């Protein structure tokens, strides 16, 4: 990692980058408000630091102690903030993403989209390719579902967050969605991470069921490395011995991720608890702990949902949640969008 | 569990209790604002429900589906609220317990007590018998430590919360402390739980490192069964695969415990994270999720603490935490004491 | 699941299968030594059992209680046994698969192949596409590695076991390898499982780091459902709180899997322990517990291995392991190949 | 840790020990076959090594890198072997401990004792004080149970292994039992460990449900530190996310413990699996992995057992297990007693 002096010129920065390339490595540049930092990635074993330290206006060359670099706060000391639809994520405002687990029908998604929009949601989630434990469970509507999602966006203005399960789905996905979700079970599907890294679509990267925080940041690094900087990390509960809830919300992960990385962090209290009765409490906890957003499952008729019914809120329950989360957000000097 | 009609007289209740005793079982009575519930504990296999259903003003006899009964919300539908020192726990107000991991010296504990009192703490914690992983680590000051704690109480008015490690320490402890703490490693030390159940000292029961929520409530049942009703449950992090933090705060446990039990629930963000940088975020999360209190490690000089220095806040950091937690408490319609 | 009478004719079986198809479901037939069982997969909600029970020589229609069916022992009461290279797996003989974590060079793999062959290995493992936690770690030699592997097979006669990481690698892989490995991190990459299920190449399916036994059998079901019956289940350690070893070998999984499923089960003591000193003890334990094979990492120069050096045995250590495992195999009435 | 030269005299060793005492520390001496090692325990911070290095025939003073010392193989390079009843543990022969979870009646324990004796058991287990999750479960027969156990010993010659739950039970226990068991839930009940360390009764120390291997060895250190050297470590399964079995047998723990410590290691396949169908496979695995013994629950009528019925073998199943374990023991160059 090469840190430039505050006054370094564009030309001087280019000189450093050329030297990086001459060493057959890649340079990723973070132009901060105060100074520019150049992340150097590739095989670093044989490159002496003094090759760079002697260049004009290079302040220092610092080793990267973690296996990830572009995802680290060391490389990018300020929070990453980027916009999606009409709001930003990673800054002061806290977006709420909501919608059903699966898109089940045109009517279901249009109805849900309007209801969550009214209740205060800023983006619409909905799965069309579903990673289900059993091959005999509902696998999603595929492209038909994407068309309904697009219609819901036209109706409400909400940007779309949809899970991508395979590289081969990317061309189709990229025609419809505003944010790609990588599901927990694919968090270490490195081929998919690489492919997504080569798109320019923002990514919501869910933590794997037994992924450590270090694993999660390395998975993000695969995407960043491809040139896609708009990655949001999502805590969605980890697998532990406790069976009273579907997963264990690792609330510690929020301040830990915020300290190690500049990327926005959101929490999914629906998956992290697995029961509607606990979603609201944990959503509030997330925001109190510093989360940059929440993503919540909402269904107009949870009892007849094709999937995740027991953890999906009804629209009116979701509306109450938004109101409560708003109060907590203000208590920690943030606002909902 | 025998549920009396709202208008049942004292005499009718006595008749039921006598019948319970005649069946060689014990009766625990919860006189609620609306109606009285009689918990029947003992060997229930051979007692037909209709023996009780036919008694005057018995509304119904309901089976207890859990292995615990007195700890369940079914038995005691309203929150348990009880007072300690000058505040209540389990009601609207949220007490903050603070102090060092170990009492190290007279000066250290007096200084800490004054500092945490000033910053807003309502009770003083401090260990004098320490359950340490290695027999070669500092084991605590014993009775000398209790005397310093008592002096700190005289100075500040703060009630004392001290861990008891063995039945044999109870006579000594009961002379000094206002609340007994059962540590995580002793949560299933049933002999100790029984002994503590026979005192009338309030108890802070910490969840074991790998105890399920069900285990914790059964451990509480041992204490309640002995006749000691003033039990506070404490989430202090569980052991999982994640190593970025000392433990994993199971934030889900807060709403889950509140739904299953009437007992107050507090969270210990110092042990549940293990690092000072994360204590404040998790303390706020706890209160947002519905915790009835927090217990925080504070030390005047954490770098030289005999134990737990890396997770102990300095008094000024603790003062900031209290201020932040206060704002979150108000956002969820609670107040600090 | 439709169970035919022992004497059912081919024609009667066809009639049942036609009826299954008429209901828009798929039939998977297991012709056992005693009687034929027809697994019916698809949406079973609306098909009345009596449609099938009344057909000639149908013994009974039994519900499937698990979410998987083709992988269950209920569907296929006898052990699945199939041949690979010159040996069988799933029967009395126990094959040993060995080789380096990564193919690093032509010399390394040829040397290792000869050494493991001599020491008693029956198949050669070696990764050419490596799922690495960090994008900056060695990612494998790709097709070049496959060519070296093929050369090693020509030299030693050992069939090749190679990990496939993405659907897009399948056409290349299928030209070279004898058995596809699905790695732990891809165990729930359902797109890949489906794609592999449509090949006719035997599969070694590794259990995910936090996959339950139920998850593993459902993952196998995805492959079987595609028509590929030759699936071997591989226990390779799970993620727990214990850090003394890289993973925790779930030795219980061996008898549990053998009781729930007809598929062969192998154990990978290299990954499940992570340290050469423990590989041999755990390999013996696996065979004593009923494993149908073991897969072991061997490297000619572990200290300079590109990956997994600390858990790779030297050829002479591996030779000792084979000798010890042989003795244990005989003690449980099995033999090495 | 002070290592004496091979030829050091008793007098020279005494001189070293006196110097240790002069520094207000304790000395624990291990007289090995080759040379004597003196473990120095207490506050080591202020004692310069050269005080000891200059004494006659001191070979070296070596730091202890672990938090435990007396339990480490560094302090005691040879296996600890000690005798119990008519057999040894820790050496070549492998004892089998068997019996019911709880002593339920005189007839039950006498019958079981004779049956397990006949089937090849070397010691009799049976609980009389039971640590039960719920206070309403059967808590054991207490002294009455001990009397029945003593009668069973008189009848069969089998030494008795009985769990002690509290310091206050020790005087009673010490009149009856040959080996004290510390249960998993009390593994970090340090008051109990200290008390047991001051007896001279051999101890079977069970690993806690979420205790690391390091925790277990530190718990053993508490007992050794008190002067009681006859400690046997017992792996009995740990708590993980897997629910197919009651616990997860950490088979890795066997070779890991044997490498870190000189103490004998046994495995309890009844608790570590929780189901009779898996006990035998895991018992064999334990011996194959290097365990020094096994402890198995056996009940004449498991379906009506007061506790642990689903994991208790019938006498005839146990007899088959012993036969199978014997074959595996011989395959790894050990023998049953």
C-alpha cells in the first residue's frame, strides 16, 4: 500500500502507478479527501519497497497485515458511500430494503412493493432464483419473476435487490436489477464473486453461515479486485449450537466490520432470527450498533408464503418496525432515508 | 399449573394448595393482578388433573410444556420487577451495573466506585473470588476484597454485585453483598444453584459459554424452586467459531428470553465482545433490543488491570457510553435509573 | 416412494412409471436384489397415493419423511457400490485417495503420483482450480495442471480426482478427470450441483464447513436428481469453537451417514485435522468407524508446498499410514484395495 | 521448569527444591527414567532463571509456554500410567468402564454389574448424585446408591467410578468410590477441582460441553496442583451446530491430548453420540485414534431407564462392542485388560 503526500499531483500518482504496472502488479487508487492511497495487489514477494519510496511525493509504503487490502479501512480510511435509486448507503442516512423472500406472482410482488413503499422502504428485495436446501422445494420464477419485479419498480420507484446464484444468470440479471445479492451459501463461490466483480452493478454480499468476519472481508476483496467498488456487507446470522432461533445474529460483527472496513454494513434480522416476533427487536439493535441499513422480509400473507413465511412480517408489522427503527436511528444521530 | 378464576378467594386457593401438598408436590403461587396461578412442581406423573379441576374456582389445569415452570411467562404473565438499592429492575427503568473485573486494592475499588457513580452507574460490580482458567492466575482478594467493596458502598451508596463460586463462600458473601453473581462457568453447578436458591439475596445468573436459552431458564428454575424469586438473567456472549471477538453476543437471546420468561434480562457487553472498542455499540444494541439493564467492566487503569484489561473501559469512556445508552433507552420508551 | 412386490414384472414397473409421468413427476428406479423401489420426485402435493396402490403388483406407497429421497437408505436399502479405475467403492474394499493439495508443476505431480502409488494409493487427487480465501493466493495451474495430472495417470494407472469450482469448467474437466470433487465451500452451490448431476462422472461431495448431515444429504440429492448416481460423501471436518485443530472431525457423521444413506462415505483426515501429526490417528479412526475410504494430502516437500503444507504428509509418512490403516481395516472385516 | 542432569543426586535435587521454596513457590517433581524434572509453580515473574541454572547438576531452566505445566508432556515426557483395581490405565492395556447412567435400585445395579463384568468390563460406573438440566428430573439415590454400588463391587470385584457434584459430597464419596468423576458441567467449577486435588482418589475429568482442549488441560492442572496426580482426561463430545447426534465427538482431541499431555485419555461414546446405534462405531474409532480407555453406558432395560435410556446399550450389545473394540485394539498394538 503506497500512501502519497497530501499535495501529490496527478502526474506523480501516475508515475507510481506505472511503476506498479512495471512490476506486473495491479494498482487500485483511493482518492481520499486528504490524500491518495494506492493499493498494490498481486504477487508482492519480490518487489522492494524502496523502489516506490524514492518516487516524488510518496509519503510511505506500508505493509498490509490482512489477506485483504481493498476492503480494509487502512486502504480507504473514510466510509465508502454510494448512491442507489434515490438514496445513499454508507453515509448518515439508513436505507431500509424490504420485500418477500420469493417472487411468487405478479399480484403478490406488486402488492408487496406498494405496501413496503408506503411503510417507508427504500428498495425492494425479492428472489427469482432460490437456493433451496432441497431440489424439491420451490426454485423461483426465473425471468418471469424479474419482469414482475421490473413492473413493481415502475410502479413504486423502488430499486431492485435480487439474488444471483450463478455466473450464467448474470446477463439476464444485469438487464433488470439495481443491486445483485450474493447469498450466504455462495459467499465463497469464488467464480461467482469474480464474475460479479467484473460487472458495475452494486452488490449485497451476505455472510456465509459459518464464515468468519475475515472470510467475509476476503470474499468482498474478490469483488473489489475485479473493479466493482460498490459492495455492501450483510450480517444475516451465523450457525451456532443455539436452536431457539434459526441463526444467531452476530451483533458484534457490526462494530467489528465498521472498524476493519470502509464498506457499508447492513443487517438482515429476518434470517438472523427466523421468527417474526424477534425481527423488530433485532432490527433496532442493528441500527443502535451502527448498521448502515437493514433488509427485512415482508409478505402480504406470510402463512401462505412459498418460503420463509415464519420470518416474514405483514405489511402493517413492517410499518411499525420502520417507525421504531426511525426513533433508534435518531438516538444514534442517524436518519432513515 | 393450576389457573384460578379471577374472583377466587384466599380460602379457595388454600384448598388447592393443600391438595397439591396431599399429592406430595410443592405449590408456588403467583398472585397476579388479574388472577392467581399456582405452579405445581414435583413428580407429576401420577396425579390426575381432574382432582384439581373439580375444586371451587379453579379455572383450568394446564400442562407445562417446558422443563421449567416457575421461570416461564406462562406461570407469571407479567414482568417480574424488583428493587435493589434505590432502583428497580425489570420495569421501565434500566439500571447500569459497573466496576472492575477484580477488586485489586482498596484504592482501586474506591476510585472506581466514585468514578462509575459519577458517570451514572447504579450498582457496583467487582470480583473477590475469581474463576480463572489457570490456577496460576490471580485468584482474587477474598474477604479483604469484600471489605473494600463494603467501604465503596458506604462511600457511594451503590449496592454490590459480587460473584460467588462455591456454596462454602455463601455465609461470608451474605454478610456483604446485595446481589450474588453466578458466573458462566458455574451456570450448571446445580449444588451452587440450589444453595443460592435458599438464600434471599437477589441473583445475577450468567449464561454459560455454550448454554442454550433453554439451559439458562432451567438453571434459573433451580434457584426459583428454592424460593428465591429475585433472579436476573444475564447474556454475556456464547462460544462460537468466530474469533474476531472474545465471544459472540447472542442479541437474539434478549427478545427470546423476554418472550419465554418474566425474569429481567441484562447484557454484559464487556465479556460478550472482549474489546473496549465494541462495548459501547453492543450496549446500545442491548437496550434497543429490550434489555432491562447492562453490566459493564470499568477500570481506572485498564492497561495494568490484573484481569480483563482489554475489555475494561476507562471511567471517561464509560461516562460517554452511559450518555449514548440513555438516548437509545429513550428511543425505546425506557429510561435509565 | 412406490415399493413393488418382489415378483413384479418389467411391464408392471413400466406401468407405474408411466402413471408417475402422467402426473408430471419424475421416477427414479432402484432395482434391488429383492424388489424394485420407484422414487417419485416433483410436486407431490396433489397426487393421491391410491392412484398407484391400485396398480398391479404395487406393494405399497410410502411417504418420504426426509427432504431427500434418492439419497436415503429407505429408497435404496443396500449399499451403493460402484467401480472407479480398477477398484470399487462402497463395498468391502476401502480405497485410499492421495496426492497434493495443488498441482504445482509437472515434476511435483509425477513424483507424488509415483510415490503414493508405491505406498498403496488407489487414486490420485490434485487441485488445478483452487478455491482460496484470498484472491492473492495461488489459484491453481488450470488446464496445464490437468495435462500433468493426465500424464501422471498414464504413468501410474491411478484414476484422477480433481475439484471443479464452476459450471464453466465442466467441459474441460470432463476431458481429463475420473472423479469430480465438489469442495466444502461449494457444497450448497446448487447451480454447480445440478450441472454435475447432468454429467456421468462420479462425484466426491465434500461436506460444507457448517453443513449439517441433513444439508449434505440434500446436496447429494441435487446430484442424484440429475441422474448421476455415483456420488461419494466426504466428511472433512466442521467448524466449531475448538482452535487446537483446523477443523473438528465429526467422526459421528460416519455411522450416521451410513445409517441414513446408501452412498459411500469417505473421510479426509488432512483437512479435518489440519496438522500432519494427527492425520494418521484420525485416518485409522475413520476406518474403525466404518468409512468406505480415505483421502489424504501428500506432498514430496510439504515445507515448500504452495498450499496446505502443514497438513500434507511426506510420502514415507503416508506409506506408514497406509500400513496402519490396513491393520485397522482388517480388524473391522474390511480390506484395503 | 528445571531439568536436572541425568546423574543428579537426591541431595542436589533437594537443594533445587529448597531454593524454589525460598522463592515462595511450589515444586512438583517428576522422577523420570532418564532424568528428573522439577515443575515450579506460583508467581514466576520475579525469579531470575540464573538462580537455578548455577546450582549443581541443573541441566537447564526452561520456560513453560502454556498456562498449564504439570499436565504438560514437556514436564512429564513419558505417559502417566497408574493402576486402579486390578488394571493399569495409560499404558498398553485399555480398560473398559461400563454401567448405568444412574443407580436406580439395588437390583438394577447388581444385575448390571454382573452383566458388564461378564462382557469384559474392568470398572463399574453409576451416578448417585445426578446433575440434571431440570430440578424436576430424577436427582439420584445419594448414599443409598453408594451402598448398592459397594455391594456390586463386593460381588464382582469391579472398582467404582462415581460422579461427585459438590465439595460437600467428598467425605461421603471417599468412603465408597475408587475413582471420582467430574462431570462436563463442573469442569470449570474450580472450587470442586481444588477440593478433589487435595484427595488421593483418582479422578476422571470430563471435558465441558464447550471447553477447548486448552481449557481441559488447565482444569486438570488445578487437580494436579493440589497434589493428586492420578487424573484421566475424558472426551465426551462437544456442543456444535450439528443436531443429528446429541454431541459431536471430537475425535481429534485424542491425538491432540496425547501430544500435549502425559495424562491418560478415555472416550465416552455414549454421551458423545447420544444414540445406541452409533456407540460401537465411535468406541472403535476412539481406540483406533489412540484412546487409553472407553466408558460406556449400559442398562439392563434401556427403555425404562430413569435417564439416558436412548444412549444406553443392553448387556448383549455391550458384549458385542467389547469384542469389536478388542480387535481394533490389537490392530493398533494394544490389548484390552
